[in-house]
C-alpha cells in the first residue's frame, strides 16, 4: 500500500514540477471532512497506477505559498500536473471514477 507523499512549499518544485511522470496534487486540510474520501480514492489510484503516476498531498494550512500560487480557494482541490504544468483541476468532493476520468488521459500508456 503506497502512502501519499506529503509535499511542502519547499519541496513542491522538486516533488511535483520536476517529476518525470504525471503528478496528482491533493490540496487538503486536517479539518476538511470532504477531503477524507478523496484522499482514500487517491490512495487507491496511487496503488493502481504506481508506475505511471505520483500522488502527493499539500496541506493548505502549512503551505500557504503553493496554495496561493495555484489559486486554491476551496478544498478539496485536486490538480493534475504533467511536465510541470497544470493540465486538470477538480474542485470539491469527487468519486473515484470522476478522478480517474480526469487523470487517465494524462498517463503515458
């Protein structure tokens, strides 16, 4: 079982923007109830697509620079990055299928 990687304002560039595979960034907070099922779905997706995808968590309270830079105003917010660029964004509660619909097109076959 893969744990989601916690990234910070300091590690975001290295872990997300410079990653050579697509990265899904989950912007969340400890107090956010709707964030919990999204995290669970993303953990499953991280395990299923282990070789093709990296999934990270960004705590909005501890990482205001990245949160502000990407204009995250509501949580949960999930952003898909490919080659350091934002390619998809999902705001609010999601199902596993809705997440996969937005993530799969960005995976290398």
